[in-house]
């Protein structure tokens, strides 16, 4: 299986999400060049079934030539409960694509962003939703492995405070199940009790324990949740300073960072 581990050489490289999939059709070569300028070596590209295979093939071919891995991205809060039809359609699309295109134009992995805690009945039905969500992630890992690619998942930093059905934290359960994990640690400061270092401590320890690569996800989209959430108004230079603080504070850890999302990152002030 072609899982990508975090290494010291990747510490200056980034992952990012692309949700506006139509951008790959306009000028894939220029898009890849912008990624190179941003030191991106992995992109999570949302699957839009209205876009033909050929557009994905051309983009992936350009990206691979620039040493950028492209993962198939999708997910919905309902996938753990009532959204199994869409879940099945996604996997069917991925399987057909991987089977029909040349090896150098295939996706390098699968990345899921499901967020079941956004379901309206999360509060009163949490344990049942958690059970179904864990089953979904384990099933997704099996499906990804059958395609010979790794499974990555997005998790919020507070899943270490949620119980799984296996008498451990939900973070521990999912970090064991997935091949790679991105922690949505949406804070714009590295240090302090509400900073990135402290909020991701447990997940990073679990990643080491279970040999699962952990990425730290950062937000560049404007947020109404508080001034401490996003780097949108702070700028790219400030964001890089906070990233460097994390790297300096934990020099023995192989840290990767994933920037949410590509469009807002490109547009943010320097």
C-alpha cells in the first residue's frame, strides 16, 4: 500500500484542500505552479462527478510531475448515518477512476472530511452516531486498501474528549483505524493553553504510539467562531511564524501542516 509517511524532509512542505474542483479544468499547469510556489506537496481534491475523468487525469499528471500527490477528497456529516448512498457512490467513482486510468494519473490516496458532530441529533444521540462513524472509518480504510492507497481523515482536536465504543477516546480509535490523520486544530497561535501545541498534544502522542502520521490543520478562511480561530486577518507571514514556533518547540517530531483551504490561502495577505 502506498501510504505517505511524515518525514524530516517534508517539514517545509504543506498539504491543502481544494473544494472548488472546477479550478483544475482552467489552467492545470498554472495551478500546479502556484502549488509549487506555496511548497505544497499534497492536495486533497474534492470529487465532482460532473467533471470528466480527463480533467482529473491531466491535473494529476501535471501534479505528479511536480512531486505533488493528489488525494480524492469528499465527505458529508450524514455519511455515518443516513448518507450511505452518497458514500457508496463516492467509492464506486473512485474505484472506476483508478481502474480506468494509467497508473501515473491515479489518485495517491483517499481523504475523508465527514464531521458527524454537525448532525442535528449529535447531542442526544452521540453514542450511536459515534458507533456508526467508527464503523464507517474502518470500512473506508478497508476500501482504500483494496485500491492500494492510504486513507486519511480529518478530525477535530477535541475528539480525545469523546468516548469511542471501544473504551478509549474517539481520537485514539480513529487514529488507529486511519493511515493518516489531519487534526483540524483551528487556532491562530502556537503557544499557550489555547494554542496549537497544547491542543494537539494528545493526538500527536497517539500518532507516535500507533505509527500514524499526524498533520496539523490550519484555517485561512474567515471565521465567525472567534478571533483566535483563523489566520485570515493575520496574514501568511504571521502564519508561517506560528508554524515555525511549533517546529522549534518540537524539533524531534516530524510535523506536517495542512492549510484550509487553497483558495483562501492564495488570496490572504502576505
